């Protein structure tokens, strides 16, 4: 199992966001992490733009989005931006994308969330042609009628990971993409729900074994601080109550909120929790560091310790 890290954008002064993300990517590469995953947050920095900047400051590390909502970009515009970014990344870009959530697409953006699985299938059909190489993109399906030339790069097709939580989406991920990228999926949900369904779909479609990228919050702390760290995680990352998608996924596992998913405690405890993800079938872990402490100085030190420990595991998994 490869171990990567989720980076930015962090709260703070606006002009510091880009330097912090670049420094984070450089530090992750130097520490030995296999990948950097940049979240696409509705109110903040664009993930592909951030990766374009990170690419120029790094050499080897994989750079991925987690995840781009399909409704906000026409598939040809998405393809142009992804392929342009891939050219800058020299083949290191992996695109995580998905249908997002109803409360973002409908309530915040005023767009349609009707039949999200169908939207995804039709969107991926366009990207599959667009990513295949220079030439015409001629696709007509129930959603799109596209006849557009595209000649951005002759790089190999950019890998796509689909944010797939429900059975139908996992089937689409196995049939049409290189794998899935997850959040709010604990070890049991992954081992008993995600892996069997996506693997069966990939096998039936004659595709290689899918990548399973799991986003997991991690906090290295004293064992008597775990409960407080879980409560803090729910405070800063808890939003499952807004998403039926996450609620259904939680029902497939043992966790009931993001705090339950926190891999927290001393080194032995955190290492054991991380190992359980590998046992469940995860191919790539994307750690989301949760800094814990009474003040900013303590939280900064907590972040440094947690990142260093997880990086030490990256070479052993």
C-alpha cells in the first residue's frame, strides 16, 4: 500500500496559500510520500491550478485531485484543463472526480443533481475519447452531443479515479475508470463493500485491478487524548449529516462519523490502524493530518510529528 498525503488549502492569509501548498508538496516529496492529493473545496482554491504550481516545484511525486465535481465544467473544458495540467506535470497527474453532493450542486450552485450516476457515465464517455490522444472528440449520448477537435498533448491517457460510494457508482468506476477515491470509508466498508464490487466490475469489463485510494484522518497523540482528538475531528471535518451518500457509506462499516474514522493514538496504535486499511484492500492511503493541541504552536508541532511518522511508514508498506 502506497502512502500519500492530502495538502491544502489551509486557512490563513490569502497570499500565503500558494507558497504553503508548494512547500507542502516539496516537503511531501522529500519525506518519501508517494502522492499528494489536493481537495476541491467549494469556497477555496482550484485544485488543478494548485497542482499546476506544485508540478513546477516537484519532480517525482504523483499529484492528484480529490475530487473535481463534474457539473461545474463542460467535459471538453475539463479535458482541456486536465490535459494542459498533465503536460505541466509530465505524466504525474491523476484526476479524482465525481458527482459531488446534492447540497453542493443544487443548494449552492443551482445545478441539476438528477440521476448523478447517468451524468457520470455520459461524462466519462466524453473524457475517455478526449484523453485517448490528439484527434476529434465525437461523442453523442443522452447528455452530450460533442464534435470538437482536441490536440493538447500526446501523453498517455490521464488516469481517472471516480469518487464512488454506492453500488452503481462502484460498478461505473470498475467499468470505466482506473479505480476509486474514497472519503468516509472505514476498513470494513472498504473490505466488504467497496473492494468486492469495484473489483467484480473491473474483472467483468476486462480491466486491470482497480486502485483503491482511501482518504483517512490521522493524528499522532497520547492515548488519553484520543477522545478529544476525535471530537476535534468531528468539529473541523464533520459534514456527513448533510450527505446521504456519506450516510449510506457509513452504514456499510463500523464508523458513525468522521471522528470514529480518525487513526489516533501513539505510534503503535496508528501504525496498526493504517495496516488494517492495507488488509482491507486499499492500494493507496491519502492521510489527512489532524493537528491536535491547546494552541497554534502545539498544533503545528502535532502536524510535524504526525507527518513525519506517516512518512516513515511510507517506505515500509
